[in-house]
C-alpha cells in the first residue's frame, strides 16, 4: 500500500494554510504568483536518512526544521525572498506516525516563521530509509540575485555569525556524548536560523558582489565561490569568528571553524569601497580575508601562511 | 565519498544548455524569468527504484525519460508551458557510470524536445537504491490554469489517446514476457509523449472546465477530479477508447483501460455547450461520460450499470 496520500494531503492542508496567490496541494501543479518585476528562484535539497541525518541522534522536529532550512538558506544566499516550499517525502512502512507528525511540525513551524507556504510535493512508500527532498521557490527583483560568480580581486570576504559550532556539536553527538553538550549548543545545532534578513539587506543595499551559504563548510563553499568567479582567496586565520562551545565556552579550533559544515551562515564578498556594517539584522558580520588574482586559497596567520584546502563536509559519511 | 558533484554538474552543463533568462546549475539557486502576465507552476515527482521503476525491466534511458515526463505531464494537465527542470539524484556507489549517462540522455532528450532547461538539482550518494526527484517549473497566464476543481454537473468527460496500453505492456514485462511484446508497444510504453500541446490548446480556447493527467489510472484520477470538484461521474463503458495491444492488435479489456496507470494521457471535463474537437494537436479526444451531482462514480454499459471503484495504480507494489 501507498502512504495514505489523502490523509497526508489533508494534514498538510490543515497545518499549512495557503497564502494569497498560491493554489496548492491537491492539483497537478501548485501555482504561485511571482511579484511584479521579480524573477523566480528555485532550489532543491535532499535530506536522506543515513546521509544527511541519523534518526537515532536527533528527534524528528529538528530534522524537519533542517530539511526546509537547507532550501531557505539557498534563497538567502541569493538575496531572495522565499514564497513557497514543496516536500517530496518517501517513508518506510514501519515508521511510527509520531515521527512523521513531529518531522512535519518542525518543518511547518519554520515555514510559518518565515511566511513560506508548503504548497505541494509528492509522497511515496520508501523501499528503504526515509527520503525527503525539499524545493523552495522564491523571488528576487530582476537581475538583482547575488551570484557566486561576482567576486573580483581586491574584494573583502565576510561571514555572518560564528563558525564551527554545528560541526563540533555533531561530532559529540556522533561520539555518544550528548549529555555533555550544553542545551544552548544543542538548541543552536537543532534549530539554526536561515539568514534571509541579512541576505535581503545585502541585496537591497547592493553591498555584496558574490555570496554563497555555508552548508558544506567555509573552506569548501569559498572554493566554490572562487571557482565560479575565477579568482583566488586569502583568509586571515586570526580574524575567523570561531564559535564558542561546551561548558567552558571555549572557541572551537580553526579547522573546525573552516572545514565544519551545517552552520548555515552566509559567506559573501564586497568591494573595498563599500562600508559593510559589523552587525546586519542583529547578526554579527566579520571580515575574514580578501579575494586575490589566480586560483588558489591561502590561510595566513601572524607568523605563517599555508595553502587552504577545501575539506568538503560529507555529512555522515566516513 | 560524495558523488563527484563537479563532474556531474559539468556533464549537465555540457548537455543541457541554458535558455535565455535562466541562470542555472552552479549557484545556490537557479533563477528563472516568468513571462509577463504569467504565474509560476511547480510540480515535484519521485522516481524511486523498486517503487516507480525496476532496473532489470528497462534500460536507463526510458527511466530518465519517464522521470521528466511525470513532471511535464503535470504541467500539461494545468494547460501550462514548461520552462525549467531540476533533478535531485541519489545514486548507490556501485552503479555503473553508463547507467547514469543513459538515464541523463533519456531525460535530456525529452527536455530538448520540449525546450525545457535542466537548470539545477541536488546530488547525493544513496544509502540504498536509486532515488530521483524531478521538479518542473512552468508558467501559465494569470488565473488561467485549468484546475481539478472546476467540473460541474452536466459537463462532459473526455480523455486523450487510448487507455490501458502502458499497464498491459508493464504486466507482460513483470511476467518476463518481454520477447512477446511487439516493438511498437514497447516503444510506446518506454517513451510516452507528454500532452503539453493538447493542454495548451484546451486552455487557450477555454474548452476545459477541469483537467488531470492520467498517471495513476483513469478511475483513480477521475475520483481525484470529482473529489476536488465536489461532483460525481458516470462513465459509458462502451465509449472508453481502449488501447490496441500485442501482435493481434486486440483492444485491452475495460479494467486495464480504466484502472491501469502510466498512460500519461489527459482527462478533462467541458461544458455541454462547448464543441470539443475529436482531434487536438493530432491526438484523438474521446467523450467517455458526464459529470453528475453527488459523490459516486458509475460505470454504465448498454445493459447494466455498476459502481466504479478507483483502483489506484500502485506502481511495483503488491
């Protein structure tokens, strides 16, 4: 038997509430009005059990939150405004209904907080583990999306928030040290905020020349930005805002900060002629380096300089 | 290790070719310009190994074709115009590269035929079987989408093409009788045409009051349309266009025609006052019944009348 699709649709209809201009779940397609003068932004992200999350490590609500967060963070990284989300969800037959309910609650709470309508999707019975794929549709004024490809030599490199906290919490969870994680760190890991407001302000004020979200780890995401822009980068190790973590609120080490993924902060570049505030929408913004000619990335500190290698975040893979 | 994502992106960039107004793969989001006066249409559809396809039964190219077809058919059923597609693809580590290449070839050939740009997606290593999720973004003039909810008592019910051919071919494939299937039937099963042209003409001429695509089987899809419209239906069994199949080109039985899925034809309703052509965009269109008050569905033939039960297509489930 299929998932009871009608019941699922009814539950989502009940919870989601469709915004004006959106015709949603229960038709062949959802139809969404894009604001006048805007173009559509679309992003899709898998959340696969055993790849992007491990069911035993976390309750279902933060997994649902993160599923949608991944899409919202991509919209933020373009300076966009999210409009609607679409969830494709395949569930194994033996999964308790409570898991699905909690997963949806986590996802829909985040959707409501950012006025995003869950407007459609697909359901199936999974032949194996839990499979989710989230699509977020947003919009941005025509020609104003902040791309990865706009960085120029001389531009400064900035990040929002602090780095490495999520990876450090996750490492402790994977080691079975959950009880040693302060609730402050666990909450921050479980419910990160998409930086939509920061992205929107950077776009409105034409501050950023290029932007990407930090989901795979800053070193990897910066390398993507450099590749798309055809430039290199020099990071000042001493300037990197490292997350404070654990009972003693110690700063995480530089490698956790630069290679750890899942922080969902933004990394952007801005021309040296722009004055970038140190706080945007209440989020700290820190200059961590600059864009240079060439192709490589360098990590410099007060006494030495070394090659910065993108160490891709690989979720739960070994 | 992850799928070699860069290689995948490069391959898609090479094959896909981005249309004007679309910024695609390689950024946080794709950005797509929706034509002036149009609204966006979005649909998402899983293609899961073991649920929607069985790898041993078919080469990879028709599986890729069908993956995109599922989305295009949903756009057709709204009277829409497809613009861009987004593919999320999770592949098991041991899958031969040739399978992926052929899957993409089937998908991209169909995309090109209907001027749809593959503009983004996500990739992951699958913890189990092959998982694909296709998103199609299209557009339709504002307020002109043909919904499932517009059918009224007295409206006539129509279908495009002939019904039950796909289910009959699939049944033979599942029984290991591939060599008994004429190549004509196998080709038709492997590469169905999305009825985009028919959908567009029905919308432009304001002929259809409601529409749905036949992917789950006519009895099930008609029941969805009736439910969304709050009406019942009477089907004339003798009028149903049954597919001709096999070496003797015999018509399939009425149950295969009404319950078999995957035909990807359109089912629509039109007011009795409209003159619906018997051929639209070279596709036969047949009147098969009418919409009635109430909630049930009836199957009537010259000598008897019985309840029509939606017998949902359940892909490869028992």
